[in-house]
């Protein structure tokens, strides 16, 4: 695959200062202006003023300028305009209207973490306390993993991502959503059929399940209203998760241990129905996860700006 990761996401929010403070607590580091950085991916989040929360731009990384030319040709066949120069292609998702910026960027090489020893029935790999319970350093996400957005026209959004940009479908949620990838991760973008176009959540990789829990625990100390859903494990992607909510109403997810698909031939997409499309174990999702409480307000805001 010539695409190899998400490079960044830009989110519009009504209160940039409050939302920046939230993502700083979440573990991202200020990097000048309204940009925030992960440990491995660099500047991966930018917050900009907007009257209501929305996805403004999704960044994707490609290997070379030939890849950009092929994507531009695919978009042209679909009737989607794109501007192209030597190292960047810019186009617009046709349903929600957010910008997609594909740049020629180096592949991200992450230093592997030492394997954590786990004890189990009949197996003693660790003597003494587990390293995960001894960690004291703040959790810092390694990179941006994926984004999830609602779309009023799932078929058109999927066609744009798959036939236009070159994403691959990993799994379906019935006829209501599609997990799509532009890297070896199980998914980098999930499109969900929705009555309004909106950003559901962004997801950020941490080292392991201990850091999923430690990160959420730190975020909830003194601010329990940030909690949304977790701890649990998804079926689609297999990743551990914990979701929290930023001041604008966007969800943010800590994740670890996601399925990898290094070769398309080894993966067969499934159609996931019911709870299997959401999680394998953990508490059931609250109603506000499936239908965020501000959807009606977002619909009103979107119509008033249309």
C-alpha cells in the first residue's frame, strides 16, 4: 500500500484554549500555536476556532509523488477535484466537506517496547511486582491511530475513501459503517451512517493495556465527567479501549494492541452485527456513545451554516 498512516487531524472547536488544556492532560504536548504532538508521530493534532465541533482536516501520508498522481487520477474519475503539487495533494470529502491532505512523508518507525512479562496458569515469567503497576511517568500517546466520523451518505464517503484515495475495507458494521485502513492498522478511518456529518472520535495509541488504564485514571481524577466508555476490548481491531470526552463534545480514545494487516491477502473482511460490531468484552456502551447528546444541536448548527 502506497499510503502508510494518518499524519494529522485538525478539529474545529468553540473554545480552543479549554480543548487544548484537555488534550495536554490527555498526554499530547504543545508544539507551537494550536498544534499538539505525540511521542512518535510529531505534530498530529491542531485545534482551530469553529462555531460548533467538526472535523476540519484529515492528513494522510504517502510514499512518493507518483502515489499522489495516481490518487489524483482516481479522484478525477470519480468527479472529485484535487490540487496537486510535488509533495502534497489536497481534496475535499464530498459529504462532510472536510479537507483531506495527502503528503509525501517518511514511514513511521516505532521503537518496539520490551515485552512485558505476564504470569499465567502454570507459567511464571515474572517474579516480583508487575512493571505496569510500578510506572509513575505520565502517559503520552505514541501516535494518532484513527478517526471516526458520521456521514449522511455512507456509500459516497466509502467510495471517496476506497475508490478515490485507495483505503482498504477491513470490516463492516452491518450496513451502517465501514472500517477502512491506509496502513497496517486494522483501521485508520471508520465511517458511520448518521443523520448529521460530525466527528465522533479520534484514537491515540499507547504502549499497552496498563497505559490505557493509567491514562484514563489520570484523566478522571478530579474530572469524572470526562468518562464515556471503558475499559473494554473491541472485536473489530481487537484493541483495548477507553473513551473520554473533550470540552467540545468530541470523544478521544486511548488504545493498544490493535490487529495488524501487513498483507491484504491474509485478511477477510467480516460483516459484524449487534454487540460484535462494538466490543468483545467490557461494560456496554452508554447511549451517548452511540448517539452523542449534542447531535440535535449539531444538526441545527450544520443547517444554519448550509
